[in-house]
């Protein structure tokens, strides 16, 4: 069985996100998206356990620093690579 890379993007759905998702899917990367809300992102990270997370630094609820702290304190066996973005256009 093939091990696919999984990516979670926390960004409002727009044309740029849709284009990015399409491109990544065509490269064999499994893509999940969620709203740009820190608490929701942390829940999605815990449930989906992605390899990589793309998220805006400034989000509703908790910011990306708070999300990183939540990941650090979590019992996830595998911590994701987290990349900070300002927007996807």
C-alpha cells in the first residue's frame, strides 16, 4: 500500500486554495482543508494527523503560535511540519 503525504490547509476557501488543492492532488498529495480558525485547526490536526500543515499566522480564536503550543502539548505520535503563510492567491 502506498503511503501518501497528507496536507491540511487552514484558509478560507477561495479560487487560490482550490487551484492549490487541485495541483497537489494531481501530484498524489492528499489534501484536507478547514476554516481559518485556530481552535478548529488544532482539532483537525489531532483528528487527521497530517504530515504538513499550512496555516495563516493570524486566525480567529487562537493564533498559529497557540496552535503550535497545542501540538507540542498533544499526545500525537507524529507531529506535523507546520508552515506559516500570509495568504494563498
